[in-house]
C-alpha cells in the first residue's frame, strides 16, 4: 500500500516534458525583428539617377556612395547631404544637426568699482 502511494505522488515524465515545452502561455516577442534595409547591403544601392535617396542616419558611408545626394531626417525635417570622399567611414547622421543652435544670451553688464 505504501508503494502505491509513492507512485501516485511522483509526477509522470510526460507531464514534466509538457511543462518544459510550454511553461506558460505564448507571449509577445521580447524585441521586434530586425529591419532589413540597404544600410547593411551597400551593394544594393539603386543606380544614380540624380534624385536624392532617403537614407538612414545609422548608415555607414562607403566608397559607392561618394557623389550621391541623400535625404537624412533631422528629427523634424529631411536635410540634403551630398557625400564627398572625406566622409567615407562616417555615419550619414553625423552630418545632419538634430538640435537648433541658439546664441548664448548676454547677461547684464555691471559697473566695476
């Protein structure tokens, strides 16, 4: 009788397997899938037809991009960037400012004693 009770209390290996496969209800992904874009594939650039290409700020400038014009988003609007040979190795976003330059306000001038 004691042996039968022990067998009844031990979980079956099948239930353990089912618990490992589906431990909880399916949830949403922890991070979104990667965006597949041409910034990973510089050889996939369209032929140069004179129109500016909308580029990504994180795109690395390669030799194939020299002489082309890109539209890069500054956070508010798209700015034109013409790529030169000196820019190779940098990111496109480095050449578009995202913050507005404001002059430093002058304080009140006091008389020296």
